[in-house]
């Protein structure tokens, strides 16, 4: 058994297995194509878009979609300002070309309770640590140091 662990082949196999696990879990699909705002609206108005997924993020719409001729795993990504003009332009092009599948994901807002807890818990922890330190100093002064 010691011979196996001393062998370099064992360490190479461990390295390859680790590399494979990292690659499997870190396999984010990059977009096939990144479009600018003008390119996106041009392709949308020309009727070359077959699928849209619009996600609102602060002041920008992040749009993922599929163009005509794209395969199942190919898609584009574009960022469009969150404005009335952009929304009207998208809606007009979508109505005109009758795009079949559209997903709209609204911006998620955090709960007021979550905000309250995440802002107050650090102060509560600091206060409790301070209280414990003072409590220990009072106990040590009153009863003396343990020997």
C-alpha cells in the first residue's frame, strides 16, 4: 500500500480527478455572442430573434436570446438601459414580428426584515462581546484570579 502512495502515478490520478471536478462545477456557459444595444435592436427589428429572456437589474435590462439559425445551446446576451424608450422599442418589435417565447424576470427586492437583520446583527454581536468582556473583568476583580 505504501508503494502506491509513493508512486507518482497516484498523484497524477488525484490531480486529474480534482481537475475534472473543478471543470464540471465551473462550466458556466458563456454567451455565443455579445451584442451592443444598437446591434440588439437592429436584429430584433429585423425579425431575427426567436427567443428572449429579459431580466431587470437595477437600471439595466439584461437580455438573453436566441437568433434565427442558432442551435439549442447558443445564445446572445445584450444590456439595454431600463428606460421607457427602450421598452417601447422592444415591445413594438416583438408585436411586429410575433416572437413566440418571451420570459420576463422582474427585479427581486429584499425584504425589510432581511435588511433590518443584516444591518443590526453585527452591532448586536459587537455589543454582546463587549458585555462578555466587561462581565469577565468584573468577575475577576470581585473573586480574584483563578489559580
